[in-house]
C-alpha cells in the first residue's frame, strides 16, 4: 500500500525483496476512491500481504490520515471474496500497553463477519485471517512451528484445541 510516489526501480526492488509480485503500484491518497483501489486485492487468487503505513482500524475515516489505514469494512470485503486464500496485515496502530486488548477487539469484529483469525502481539503485530477456519488453523500451526515465536503472544478468535 503505497502512500507516496515510488520510482519504478524502487518498486521492482521491493517486489524482489518480498519475492512476490505487487498487485498495485498505485498511490493511496486521501482523495483516492478506496473501493477501486482495493479491487485488485478482492480478486487476488493467492494469499495476500497488506502493509498499511499504520495499520488496521475498525471504523472508516475520511481524515488526512486515512491513507495510512486499512479499514474494517475493506478487510471484510477483501477476505470474504477470497474464501480459499489467507490475508496477512501488519498492524502498528495499537496503543502501547493495550496491544492484546485492541487485537482481541479486532479479532472479535472479524469473527462477527465470519472471518477466522489469529494475531501476534508485539511491536510488529500482525493479523492473519481467512474465511476457512481450517486453513487459518493450519497457518497458525505452521507459523508457531516455523517461527519459534512465544506462544503466549498469539491470540485467536477460534478454539485452538
């Protein structure tokens, strides 16, 4: 999610660093039609990584800071249209000392929309989600097994046992 203009060379370098193609090089600005901006994400047939400047916010806003966020209704639309894929979002919008509480609130919101999810609570928090609970659980097990991240730092909106 670019929020400033980036040179084609830098875009190519970023894509090489991630090892994946980028869905869009368009810049998300305060006057951007967000529905059109996220159209490619809603039709992406693969797993998707979204990295807003600040993070995931439940309610939409039209403020000057809006391009730095991905909003709840946008996430619901993106994830719901891709039932066989996962979506990962970095979320740096959490208040210090309230990270777990705020992530639990976001996971509860996702749950009310039929989206299974887990989050990692840290200075680099992320939420991984999808409509297929089995796929999300499998991803959760893989992340735990491969990453070595502390188990007590994870929260889910489904039963893990």
